[in-house]
C-alpha cells in the first residue's frame, strides 16, 4: 500500500467516497491495516499497468478460512468504459482460487450503481433484495463460489473474461467484454477497424418534437397563471374575505359529515351486497344483482329528490306483522328529515358502487387461500375477516379511494334539498351579492384542499396494506425530501472541506 504506484488508486477512491457519501475518507481508508493485503496475511494487492502507469487495481483480504473479501476495486477516471475492472476482478478470483479460497465475498455502497452492475454482470450473487431501494439497505453484499478451473486458467489471456461474465450477461455487456479481450483472442470478424471507428462522428440523440411539446405546455401554463394573477375578474380580495368565513367553514363541516356518514353506511351495505353476490344462494345473488342494477341506473339527484318526497308516497312507517296489524307507526316526515333523506340517498347510491369494488377485491384473492383455510378448519366468517379481506384490500383501496373522493364532490348535489353544505352556501352568497366567480373559487379551493387530504390518506393506507406484497416499500415523498436535503448538505460540507492527502486503505 505504500508503493508510489498505489497513490492514484488511494487518491481517487478517497475522492469518490467523499463525493458520494459526504463522509471523511480517511477513516474509511484506514479501516483495514495495510498488512491485511499482503501475502503472509492471506491477501493480495493487484495493479493493472499500461505503459508502466497504473490504470486499474484491486485487492482481497482474508475474510475467513475459505473466503476472500474483495476490496479497493478501482479504475482510473481516464481509462473507464474499457472493461478493466472486469479484468482485475477475474485475476483476483483466479489468485484467490490458487491460494485455496473457495468463496469470494464483497460489499459495495448503495450509491455506486456502476459497481453493483459490475458484480451482477460478472456472476456474483446478490445477498439482498435487488428490487428494494439501495439506500434502505446500506452496504450491498455479494458472494461468488469459486471453482478449481479458476486456478487452472490463471495466466491465460484469452480466458480473462470467459469465467468473469456468466452466459446470460453477455448480451448486456458484449461491447465492454469484447473491448477487454486482447485483440489476438478475438475472432477475426470481431476485431474493430480503428480507422473506421475513428472516422465516425458521435452525436447525442435529439428529441425536437418532445422539446417543442414541452415548450408549448410551459407557454400555455405560464399564460394561464399570468391571467389567474392579473385578471381583475377573479377578485382575489373577495375570495380572501369569504374563504375562511364562519358561514363557509360551517358548510364545509356539513359536507364532511355527509361524506363520512354516507361512506361508512355505503361501504358497510356494499360489503354485505358483495358477499350476497358471491353467495351460493340464487336468491341472495339475484337480490344483490337487482339492487346494484337499479341504484346504478338511477341518477343520484333523482334518488335524492325521491327520498326527500318519501312522505308523499308513504305517510307513515310502522312495525308489525307482514300483511297484518301494525303495532307501532310514525309519520314519515317526522322520522326522515332533510339530512336523513340526503344520507339515505347518498348511502344507498354509494352502496351499489361499493358492492362491485369489494366484490372485485375479493375475487382477486387466490382461491387456494380459502381452500387452505378450510383444510385447517378455520370457520368461514373468520376466513373472510382474517384472510380474504386483508388481502383484498390491496385491490379495493385504489378504486375505493377514488369513489370516496367522488362522493365528497357528489355531496354538492344535495343543494336541491336546500341543505347548507358547501356548494349551497356559496350559491346563496353569490345569489345575494352577485360575486359569482370569486365565490365559485372559494368552493373550488375547499374541494381541492379536501381532495388532497383524502389523496394523502389514501396513499398511506395503501402503503400499510402493501406490506405483505412489498418487503421494502418505496420511500415516501417526505423521506425522499429528507434524503434530497441530506444530499445537499453533504455536498455543501464537501465543498467547504479543504483537500488533504489520503493514506491508508478503502473498503
């Protein structure tokens, strides 16, 4: 490690580590003593020279009695994209096999995708979930079991890449592998004509249509925002006066009450209807199908007006013997007020759609789950509650979330019943003062705000129920923002830190 030819390796490794992780490279480079990379301690330090100058390098140390750990894999910044790191790794593997090691182990950082790609392409087995976000894992471990053939092939220039790249990786990295193979080892048809390659002009791909479309969208967006700010018809002063007024806030509360109660009743009844449609009883299936068919066919506003005028059809509602005497009765208008009629109409209408959403989620669960539960003697109701519904939620939630948001906006229909929800109150105010546009913007702002809150809640509920399908869910927007700010702080700290000569080793 003290050889002068090793200094470029240590200097560039230290710079890479500090730049990518924002940490002090000295501690990382000094983690392992230099003696661990010497022959008496079971290690090796290798440099690949070109015209006497180091262009790549690597090392291994004794990890245990049968395992060597690769460290310090490096390619000079001026000599990358030539397959040199593959040659170093292949030579280190053969040297390790010659010394009796039967396994190679290594780790690479989560912010080094090129190193991860190198080890995947050279036949190393990842000891982590490759679908997960590397930042949530930390150092990425790999392993590779050596064969006796690796030691026997040592020194064969035509075999440098043969055992370093598995057959299924050749199509991906064929160009780099061919560059790394000496010219005399390549087939004649694969040897490049350097004059022909030198005469080619390499230019980046240009996407003129994409640029033009993006420019047009930006122009239209900026023009709209400019009009939104400068057009006096919007009357933002009036908007600010009413958006948080007591009347509007109270109306928002009524809208939320209608949404919550209708959602709970609708999904409760819809779940019952869904399982009736899945029942083996033809009577239950027929009744449920008929309900869904009727309530999806009639517009919501018609249903609301119907329930509002229920007293004209049934003056009294009572309890008694079917087709016999009535024991107790009450006036329909006294039992079902304006709010009650709105809740009944919204809930029954919503139940028809919720039934299909729940039924689709249940059908998405593998039938083998129920068969296995039945074989274990689990009661049917418990199968549904503990096995079917938790798995069905992953399919139910996206559509259910959209349906709840639609219900929130759909409550505006109850204005025909003179209920003081958001849109009705806005309509009353602009009917009195004539400020139609700013009052409509008040309603719009509240609907956008409430919809955004529901969308955020839907995201986290979906993430909760996705735990059984994803071992490591993707980071949340808040986690991404924190990671981005941490990266900015690390970069700023790196720029402020004065450069210092490096010594020691790098893991």
